[in-house]
C-alpha cells in the first residue's frame, strides 16, 4: 500500500500533515496512521502502535505503558478467547 505524501502536489498540506488537538504525532518521522495502514494492522494492534510512539503532554511513561498493556490485554481477549462467538463476528 502506498503512503500518502504530505502535500497534494500544489504545495498545500494534506490531512496527514495536520493534527487536531495536539502535537504528539507531527514530530514523528512517520505517523502511526501511515505505519498502521501500510502494515494492514487491525484496530487493537493499531492502538498499541499509536500509544507506543506518542506521548501526550503531561502523560507519564507509566500512563502510556498502562495504555499499551491494556490494549494488549484486550487483544488477548478479543482475538483469542472470543473468536467464533456470534456476537463479535470473528
């Protein structure tokens, strides 16, 4: 999958170069959304990547690691224990 360029060819910014509500992604060399879509990650794995590479202002390392652990726990539940249950459609 091709990743979008940061401009549309006319010099104006594309949505990928804009960030709403913070600056924790624009400083990265590659934004999580680019990595997640290029690697076809699902929602839960995408969130693990997102939380691993960003740190919001005022957020401690422990808070960030707790978010990552929480999504890893969710992945174990939803991807392994609930597989095949009709209410989840896996």
